[in-house]
């Protein structure tokens, strides 16, 4: 019997959570970010901090900032579940572009 796509994804998320136990909270959240967001959009944001349950995510561009904010409740639940850490909020902000080009 084959697992449905949702069931397979849940198995992978739970396995990843157990594998992350020995890492720092920031590293656990960074790894969980890719799984929670799906690779296609995960590259548009980066976990840059974690303190007192709040995850800080730098986002590349205003349209992505709005998209991630619209997904924040789901991302909070998924990050907490995968990383095994309390996540009470996500602070998204737009990355500053470097001017030294």
C-alpha cells in the first residue's frame, strides 16, 4: 500500500524533527523553513534569528513579504512542529539590497 502525498509529507516532517534535535534552535528553524515553505518559495526568505518564540525572517522583496505574511499562521504551526520549538510569531521584514555592486 502506498502513502498518500500528505501522509508521506507528514512522515518526512516528523523524521526531520527528530533528526534536528541536536542542532541549535536557529539551525533547527532554518532546516524546518525549507520543509514548511516548500523549496520553491523557501529561497525567497531566510531565517535570521529566533528569540523568545519569535522567528525573524528576511524576505527578498515586497511581494514575497506580503505572501509570507498571508501564510504566517500556517508557517508558525509548521515551524514549531518540525523544529520542535515554541513559535509564537514570525517577524518578516524585507532584506536590504547591497549597494556595493
